């Protein structure tokens, strides 16, 4: 998480660094104009937002694999999710899986006798 925040801050700072290098490299040091702060902030924000949006879009996707749901085995242990072929995946509530066991009551109910 810290790495992602640092990357976004660096992406936001790119326009400021480029402008600072431009100002330092200009031969005419008599330039007295103000920094175009609004433009630099907008450009930095656009670069930072693109840095958030573009990397997930460029990641390869595995379209042939699905994740199985977390479930309990017969002994009551948790079976963590794992990747399976999508052809073998069953949808929740489908007819292929057995019905869930009826829940046991937490406390006995008063029958009114």
C-alpha cells in the first residue's frame, strides 16, 4: 500500500520536476513570471489518475480459469478457494450441488406447553 501511494505521489510530481528542470536550464534567467501552478496541478492529477487506471487494464487475464468458493468439507474444516477450469465450476444454487444442511437451532424453542 505504501509503495502504491509513493508511486502516485511521484507521478503527481512529474510535471513539477519537468518545469523545474526547464526553468533551471533556460538561458534567460530574467524570467520573472509565476509558476503555472494550476496547470501543473491539473497535469499531475491527470497523470496520477492514469497511473491508477491503466496498469490494471494492461494486466493479462486468465479467461479459462474461475475461482471456487470458500466452503466447508465433510469434517467441518474450511476449504480455501482455488482456481479451477470454468467448465468444472458450479454456480451457487444450481441442481448439481447438494442442498445445504438445515441449520440447528441455537436455543430450544418454547412450545407453549
